[in-house]
């Protein structure tokens, strides 16, 4: 009896060994090296080609364990068609090689680059697959319905995962492309109907996620922010999933039709900054909540946000061009809508069906209010009058002309209701001096006024200035055609070494000033009685002080000026004045000779006859013959250099 048991064991071991085979192969000859078609374990070394794989696919149907690690796959052309192909590249596992077989452990060639279509389709015992680091392409349906496969980690070399590659892998829980990987495309249906799949990472190089790529998965949170190169998510990509939160990458441009259709658990989403196209039905029937902000949107498809009843506010960017039919229909929780597009986007039919639009405020660009009020469907919203705070005359700019309007109202002028509402700058229900005070603070704030381009020939004039270190000088600023204007504002920029001590306006005018920075001040002047400036005197006077750091030939600049008459303001060109720090009286020599100016006259006093050279600031020179005593010469205003007996003297004629 004991001997019989031993014999049975020996026979069983011999039978098992007869079903395991190691083969050293030369490409195309595997069918000759294997005579037992019932082997369950096979290890091949050497070379193989498509004919050898065709032999495995059709002849070795009992294989369970296969080791091809040391195999080199060589190209071939065969007369025998294999899945409609006769030409095969090197390092390619041909289509259908192990399809519907009972393999559970397959080790692939180290140098393999491509797994062909359906190569492991319906391998229901395959629980694990180690993909070689050389692999670049996983073909269409390569592992579809591998119902025991639990996890896939793509090597960095993978560029493309084909259509349906892992479709209906019911035990698959994790699909990971490494951040450093080269995966650029996840094909249509690639992970479709994998209900256990909860972890998906697509790497940093992914550009395209195909249609229905993750439909029917178990993904609950989808964070694609790290996939910064992703530009397109295909149609129906995530429909019928339990996803609750989605973070889209900043460069995403296209979200396909029905991408999250009826994902009823989806409550939150962050949009990419460049998302230009949201396809039909993209978020229809989801449970999105709160505010939705689209940053780069151009087109929103039909029914895109249909029945998202918990969204309370939607903001559309300036780039928006079109909203499709019923795109926001059924959004009964909507309480606020903002469109930043200057031109009302074109609309499909019944975009807001089921919503009481008249109860929802629509915020639009101030300059576009009338366009939206006249546009079909848009005009059904409540569009409040909008204006820039302080822009009383509604010209798009806050400046001194707006004060004139308030002054006129205070003095009894009758204006329309909109102007009266804008004039109530502090919104206390009345128009009075307190509104002027607030408006002045807005004007004198460097960020408040909107300065426009030059639109008048009238001009401010600032004379050239001559001032010594430690000296104060008064500079009068005049205005062409002053009789037409009653208010003025401008910015004054002073050079290093020159400071503003005081600024005064003519009698009957109020002047306010504020420092913008170390070198620039803003002033505002107006008449409480809208009195016009006098043409005979200055519109304001600057008192300036110089210190030792004042540069010779520097400039004072008046810029961003507004001059107002009535309700309107005009913008004259900037003007500048030269500043010189030389004295009006210069010592010439020890002989008490002097050089000075009297109004428009240059005075040179010498003790004996001499010759002087007079040079203008532009470089034009002429010779002066001096006689003993005081010599006088009438000159045009400006700066000059006088050279007498070898000494130079800078003088200013005002």
C-alpha cells in the first residue's frame, strides 16, 4: 500500500513537470519547440515574433504562468493574418495574444514598447501585471474585462493609454500615472465601468482625457490640479459616478458634453482659469452649491447647468460669447447673476426657463447697462442703474467737474433723478456740502480719478523758475481762456531739492491738496458759487522752497489736469517749467563788478571796458561790448550763461 502511494506521487510530479516548459527560441520557431499544447507554465528566452505569439494565442490555451522577461521581440512580416495585420514592429505584443485565456501571472519582455489591442482582454484570472519600464503604448481594450485586476501603476515611459484599455475591470481600485511620467492621452472608455475605482492620478503631462473615460467608476473626489497640461476632458467623462468634489486644472480649455451629467453627489467644483467651452449637459442635474465663477468661458452649451437648484450665484467673465438653450433653466435657487461681458452674450432659447428673472439682480459693466436692458432675455432681469461712485456727471471719470454738479444742485439747479442719486455721494439721502467733502477725498486719492487723453487746446502755463538754496519763491500758474472754467485739478511733480510750502487760490475759491508720494501732490480748486476764473490773474499760486540738492536744469511738471466748466470736464496737455538754482546776482571779480537781472533786463556792471559772451540755453551765442559802468540788455525770458573776463555766470530772465 505504501509503495503504491509513492508511485502515485512520482507519477503526479512527472505529470506536473510535463506541463511546465523552458524554451530557448529563435523567432518564428516556437511551434516547433513545443509539442505539448496542454502546458500550463512557460518560460521563453531568446527571440520571438508575431508568429510565435500567434501560436500562443491559438495553440496554448491552458497556460497559467508565462515568463517572457528575457525575450526580445523582433519585427516580422507574415503571410498569415493576425487580427487583420501582417506587419509587426519590434518590441510589440501583438493584438489578442492572451485574450480570453486563464493566465494569472504574466511577465512581459523587458524591452516591450507596445501592448497591442485586446492583448489581455477577458483574462479574468489576471490579478496583477507589472508593466516594463520601456512600455510606451497600451493599446485599445488591452486589459478590458480583466475582472480580477486590482491596481495599475504606469511606468514613466507610458505616452498613451488606448480606448477601453481597462474598461470593466470590476476589481480595479487604483490607476496611477506618476507625476514625472509622460502620459499625454487617456483614451475613450479607458476606465469606464470600473465601480471599485476610487484613486485616479493622471500625472503632469496628460493633455487629453477621452469620452466616457471614467464613466461608472467609484471616484468620490477628482483633483486634477497637478495635471497642469490637461486641456480637454471629453464628453460624458465622469457621468454616473459618486464624485462629490472636483478641482479642474488651470489650463483646461474644454469640458465635454455631459461630463458630470446627473452626478447627484457633486456639490463643489473649482473651474480652470482658461475653461473656454462647457459642453451641453456638462453639470445638468448635479447638486452644485453656492457661487459658480467662470474665468475664461466663451461658450456654455445647451442645458449645461440645467436643474442645479442649489447654485445661488453665477459670474460670467468678460470673454463670454454664447449661452446655449436652457443653459441655466431650472436654477430655482439663483439669487444673483453677473455678466462681465461688454456686449451681451448671444442666447439660445429659454436660457433661464423656470426662473423668475425679474426678482434676480443682474450686474453688468456700467457702460453696458443700456445694451443689456435692450437685449432679449437679458432684459427680463432686474438691472439696477450702476455708476462709478463720485462720477456725478456720469462721464466715466471722477474729477473736479463732478463737484461743479453738486455745487449747482446746492445752489438750486434742477436735475434728473439719476443725477440726484449720483450726487448723493455719501448716500445719506440729501445733497449738500458733506457730499463735496467726500468727493474731494475721492479725487485727492491717487487711485480714484480716471484721467483721459488730451481733449482741449486750452493750456495751463507754468513759468520757468529761478531759486537759490534756502530761498522761497512764489510761482503763479495761469490758464488760457480762464473765463470758461470754474474748477481745476492737477498733479504737481517737483524735482529733487524743491518742496511745496504752500498752494493758494484766488479769492472766492476753495483749494484742497494731498500728497500722492514724496515728489507729487494733487490739488483741487473750485468755486462754491461756480464763479469763473479771472483771465487777468493766476488760477493758483505755488510757494516753493529749494535746498542744496536741487539739480541745475531740472523741471516742474503739471500733469493729469482737469479743467471744468459747468457739468463737463476737459483734459489739457501736461506742461513743464525749467528750474535753475543760480543767483540773480553773481560776483564777477574782486573789482566789485556784478551781473544781475531786472525784470526782462540783463545788467552787467564793470569797472573798465570789456567784452562778454552771452549764450542761450539752446546754445546760440553773441558777443557783448561792455563799457565802464552798468550795461543793460533786454532779453526774452529763459536761462542764459554770461562769460565775462573768463568767468561764467548763469542767470534767469523771467
